[in-house]
């Protein structure tokens, strides 16, 4: 699901059926996708609430340095939200 070295998720294209044959999707593929959604959502919640990823304590840092989040693309953020919640909601214009 997630590479322990580079912390990237397995691309959806590498699953046999999810993208190209959804009618033949296997239970383990569905479970892997559910787990990925859960992990992605938890990573963001941890960073947002605690400034840390996956419950890891951040390295000691200068207290004068602030952590900031930047949103580069609201379209991407909307699509990601739809992915992790497994719901398509209306786009706000």
C-alpha cells in the first residue's frame, strides 16, 4: 500500500481492476483502497492538529519558525477530498 522508504502510495493504475475493470474488482483491492483513504486522511489530520505526521514527534525546531499550509490548487483539493471521503460533492463556484 505505502512504500516504507519513500512514503509514497502504490499508484491506483497498478491494481488490476479498480480503474479498468471495476465490475471485477477483488475484495483485497477494495480493502487496500479503503486503507489508503484512511491513511491519507489521518496524515492530514495529524499534520493539521499536531504539526506531526503519523503520530511521529517532529524534530526539534526553532520556535520562531512557523509551519504554514499552502493551497496551490482548489480543484486538486476538491478531488482529493472526494477521494478520501469516497463521495462526490458539489463543487463550489
